[in-house]
C-alpha cells in the first residue's frame, strides 16, 4: 500500500475548488492511487517528460499530476488542475495541450 503525500503547491491547487469537488478529488486519489499507482488504465497514464509530474490521473474534468517512489512506497501529488476544452488550468494558469 502506498502512502499519499501532497506537495504544498498541490494543496494550494485544491483550494481553487469547491469543498464538494475537493472531497471528490481526494476520494479519487485514495481509490485510484493507494494500491497500484503505476498500472496504466483509462484513467491513469504515464506522461511524456514535462516540468510537472510523471503520471496523470484523470477524473471527470479534473487532472491530478503525481510522481511515484516505488522504493519508499510514496505517491507524491504534485499538481491538481482541470480541463476546459483543450486548455488545462493549473494554479489558475492556462496551458494548451
């Protein structure tokens, strides 16, 4: 079982969302990343090299970016954002996909 840690930046990202959305995001993280965070599925995928994270969890319009330390059994949540069309918003900044 993996331990889940949030970076300070990811905690700030969560504050952008309503409390109900925050609860849904945290529940999705617990459900999807606690046991097999590196198994690719329709919701989880390994990303190309980027400056945010190595993995992405998709949950509705939300995107959770994370890294995995297999030796320490830790999933580090690096960023939480959302999509609108082809735009991804992280930390209130739009990134084109």
